[in-house]
């Protein structure tokens, strides 16, 4: 799965998307440019300033919702947010 965090400038389109969640047959990715790190990786939204690619380990049924327990396996952001003060390290294994 992926978690893509929108900017304030994307409020209108994300609000529209939230309203469409329960409607089947609507292409919810249509307003966005979707990209993948590699051919079989998770879909992410290019317009979002931060995207987290995650590997799901467990899905917990909470009745009306599901909770996903996952590791972050990749992050993508815009160059302007990289200040050099924070660096992610990849954990092997």
C-alpha cells in the first residue's frame, strides 16, 4: 500500500475524492498522475509532496474499518523539502 500526503493546495480535489470513496466504478486516480518506483511496486501520486511506500504485515478487522500494520519501505518527496538535516537509512532484512 502507499500513503500519499497532499498539500494545502490539493484540498479541493482530496475533498472530492473523500466524497467518492463509497462509489464503485469511479476512477479515484483520474485527477492525479500515478507513478510506481518499479513495475510491480505500489501506486503513488506524483502531485503529493510526500509519498510513503509501505509493506503490509497485518490487517486487523475493526468491524467498520480495517487497520493496516505496515513497514515503510520507501519515501518520495519534492527536492525543495530536502534540507540535508535528516537522512533516512534503509534497514536490511
